[in-house]
C-alpha cells in the first residue's frame, strides 16, 4: 500500500468549521487531507483570495457565458484540471467526469469525479460538487 506521508496533514474541517474531538482540534492526514484541501480549492472562486489570486475554480468562465451544456461541461473539465492540478501533491490528472444528474433533476449543482495520480504513486477518484 502506498505511503500517505506525502499527502500532508492539517486541521480537520466539518461543514466548513474546525472540528473538535474531545475538546481538542481534530486533525486529518493522508488522503482525507488531500481530499479536504482539493475540495476547498474547488469551492473557492478563482481570484477571491487576495493573497493567492490564482487559487480557486474559475466558475465564471464556465457558467457566465451562453454556451451549450456540452461546451459548459468541457469548460468545467478544463477549469478543474487547472484547479486540482495546481496542488503540488497531484502528479497527474487522469480523468475528469461530469456525472449526469438524475432524470428530471434541475439542480444547479453539478457532480464531478476527478481521478488523480498523487505524489505517493497512488491513483484516487475524488468526488466534487460544483454549484452553477
């Protein structure tokens, strides 16, 4: 089994807040830490962090212009490759799948799965939700 030491550790977030376990700040490491960090990247609009202006997902480029659903999905894939691939723990993006919503679902939430090869040599498929 590949080592998770190259995937780092951090404070754990639950529903956007710091998590506590028995009154102490909870920590997360390995793949759960990478998944948490990449989720934060995807949920952050590009340019909204004044100290890291290239951090975040460029949803405006995807959803602010009149395009077909297919073109919007392609733009979303490209933006996710830039966003997720910007993390130094991600060695390679293997696939970005935009999942079809359930029939009749008119949600403004797109479900995607990004398959990455990490610096520890392991391949992982991570789910993300992108709001339109």
